[in-house]
C-alpha cells in the first residue's frame, strides 16, 4: 500500500492548485497515515470492527487518486421529493453544486478552506488520510441571529464511474450566536466497492442550535466512515440522528465537546441491518462545564449474519458539576447468527452529577406475536408491527416535525 499511496498522492498534487505550503502540510498528514495505517483491532476504538481487514476482504487494493477535473452530471431524480431544501451535492467526492435558494445570502458565508487544521487531540489515522487527500474543503458560516428557513441536504452520491476508490471529503460549519441549522446527510450510492471517508467539524457559538440527520438507507456494497467533531459554547444544542441501514459497512463517530455551561447534546440512532452488514456508532460526549446535559438512545434490528456495535462514552470533567448524562442501547436479534455488541463507558471526575447507562438485547417476544396473531394479523405482520413500535421510540425523539415525517416515510412507518 505504501508505494501506491505515495504515487497517488503525487498525482493528486500534480493535478491540483495547492500552494507549496499546503502541499507540505498535506504531506505531513500522509506520512502520519502511512506510519499508522488503517485502524485494526489493536486499537480499543476498533476492537469490534477491524476496518483494515474489512477493506482487504471486500475491496482489496484501493486507489487513492481521483481526477476531480472531470465533471459529473447531476441526476435530479436522486433528490428528495416533498421537502423544500437547500443543497450541497457531492458526486464521487467532488462538489458539483451548492444551492442556498431558500436563504438570505447576506446571512451565510461559504468559503473554500485553503489551510486545513487538525483540531483533534486524539490520534486518528483516517482523519490524517482525509487531510492528505481532500481536494476542496468548504466552510459554511451562519451569521448571528439567523436561522435557516429550510433544511440543508448534503447529497453524497456515487456512480459507476468509480470502483475500488478511496473518496475523502470534508466540510466545516460555524454557527454564530443564536443561529440555527437543520442539516441532512443523504447517501445514494450506485458505485461498487469503494471506501468513503468523511469528516465534519461544527463550531456552535452561544445559543446556537444544530440538528443533523444522517440517512444511509439505500442498499450498497460500499464501506463508509464518518466523523463529526462538535464544539459547543454556552446554552447551545446539538441533535444528531442516525439511520444506519444501507451500506455493507458503516461507522459513525461523534465527538462532542460541551465547553459552555447549559450546553446539551442529543444522539439518537437506528441500526436496521440484513444480510451480513456490519455497522457501528461510537460516541464520546465530553462534559467540560457545569450544568451540561447529554442523552443518547440507540436501537438495533438485526437480521441474518448482521452485526451492530455501539460504543458510547460519557466523560465528566472535575469542573463539570451538575452534569446530567444518560445513554441506553437496545437490540432485537432476528436470527441466531446476528450479533450486537455494546460498550457503555462512564468516566466521571465530578461529585455532583447524574449519569447512567444501560444496554439490553434479545429476540422478539413470541407471546406478543401470538397475541397479535390471535387478533387477526399474520405472523409477518405481527413481527413488523412489533419492530415498528420498537424503533418508533427513537424516531419520536426527532424534534423537527417535517424531518420526522420524512424519516417515517423512508422507513415505511404509517401514521
């Protein structure tokens, strides 16, 4: 891999407009990635999902060079109907369209980021890889006291022009004081056997509100890794919802720093997996100031030979008195071959806190199925009704009614 990635990096630099200093900056991250390689089971954060083995098994040799000079035709049929929205369209990792048609353009700034900065203290070789190969990175700034009129949907689209490719993309968001943004990440893959590596950085100022909904619903055999870093000031709120269902392998990581008092973070997610899929959610909520709050709820429905993992950590600093932290994971195993792993963690250094965690897994209750069948439903209808009731609890946590109805429609839940 080392020689191939160096060759692909030289091709990337040759066909780019990076300055000499930017090139050196990127080369530093490339060297860090080569030294560490893809994560494997030796790392605690990857003990359940060895992405190094997964890439070798499902893809084989990766190509890291992508020719972003080629344009891609936008297929509007891939857009979500019935929901007025703004758009950022990525096709095969390249930004093809940015459209904020429903917003006051004076209240939003969109700038290309020329100098990337690794703001994370922890070591993560996939972020190093992202920094080395990201072509263009954009920063969206929402000005003070402005709330988006309509949601922003970031379309992650891939087509059959790429195969066995590594795609890296990055976006940064800054929400100024008392601003708000509703953001949907929507994945629509027609490509085969690629590795998508996505990094978002959010900076929420005082009283800002972020609602981020990640929807991977369409079946595909790609491998995806997504990392969100969220920094929150006083009285800010972040809400993250994850529907994890479509890809062969997907790992979502959320690292949230509650830096200001009365800030809060909510993470809710659904695994809906069939046919040997493997998905993971890993969250780290860092309570770094007093009177902060976090709530996490993850539910899984797992079919034949599928595997889901939830690693959730609540960290409470010694200065973070009056912290309220809660996390819960539950799983329904539909087959003897399905597997659910939970690793809840509490690391607490303050004495005036309220923190708890819990986890449970099992099969569908046959007595409940029998009861529903006695009321005239078939066995399959009874199962579906119980599963829908199980996941509905998570969907009801979505605070935006319009997007809640959209998710219900995608899953097939009836009102």
